[in-house]
């Protein structure tokens, strides 16, 4: 684990689980406790547990099986030691939601008509690329968000948003999360981006802030759904409860 990441919750959880796996507390082939149980054990949120599992998955220690759970794959990392870690995907989105929402509010009073037209063009590009190449669509998405940051005319705000996007592209955990999201069919939402442009055209800081917050909240929820590991026991319990209700 990186020195810079010593205070990251998910890294602490991942390090402890990796240690227990190495010591044989969880044997190869054994399923780890459910996400809910791990969250209670470590007194952290379920997204934090999910970030920890992604780190273990990248190291080749666990195998995530949708509809079944997380199983131990090896006692030691595939590369002999834990790989590089970075900002977790959920904490990154949480930060983006806070900062980019304020950037959007600031931009509402300063964005030019030319920049608004450019945003419309990027929304159209996303729509076209969604059915052709999701990577290109996401590149247009990045340019959309960076253009809004640039239109704040505030160099500190621009630098802050750039830093978040650089972390998104650098983080191996976020990259794996993106692959899982793609596999689950998560793509840039046209209606949400159009709503942001509409609020900016109205020159309304409040509406612009809300539109960006709603967008990034939905992105966060979509990633949670895309990486859901539904344990069999929980699934059976829900099915039984539903059956009892209607019989």
C-alpha cells in the first residue's frame, strides 16, 4: 500500500483482509463474509468495503462472482506484493459531486454563449458515440466537465477539477470500476448533461448546482448497482419473503 494512502479507509480494510487471507483465516476457495457483515465488522460504509474488494481483486487475491459472492483466489498477491493504490472510485465521485457542483454554479454567471454552444456539441457527440464507442463518449464527457470548469474563469477551480479527473484516469481501482460499469451497460446519460446545459443557459447558479449534483449522484448510484455482489443467502431470503407475501 502507498504511504500517501495510509489514511484511506478502503486501504486499511484491504490490508487487513489481505493479512487474514495470507494467514489462512480465509482459505483459498472460501467465500468472504457478506459486504454488509464486513461493513459492520470494520465500521465503514458498504462502498468502502467495495473499494477494498476491488483492491484485493486487482492483486489477484479474490474472485468476484456476481450472484454468489467474493471468494478467495490466492493467499499472496499475483505480483508478489500489493499493487499500487490510489483514490477510491466512490470517494472520488463524492469529491467530484461537491466540487463540480460548485463549479457549475459559478459557471452559470460567467459562461459565454459560445461555450454553451460547445457544450451542446459535446452532448451531441456523447449521444452519437454511446452507440458506437463508449470510450469516445466518455472522452466527450470529460471535455464537457472540463469546459464547465474552464468557464468559471477561476484558475483554482479549474485546477481542482483537473486534479480530480487526473486521479480518475490514474487510479487502477477506478479503471477496474469503469470496466465493470461498461460491462453492466453504464454509459453517459444524455438527458442529465442536457439538463446541466439548460440550467447554465438559464444563468441560474442554483439550478446549475442542482443539475450537476443530481447527475453525479446518479453516476455514483449506477456504479454501486454495477458492482453489486448479491450473496445467495440474501437473494434467497428476499425471494422467500416475496413468496410468503403472495401465498
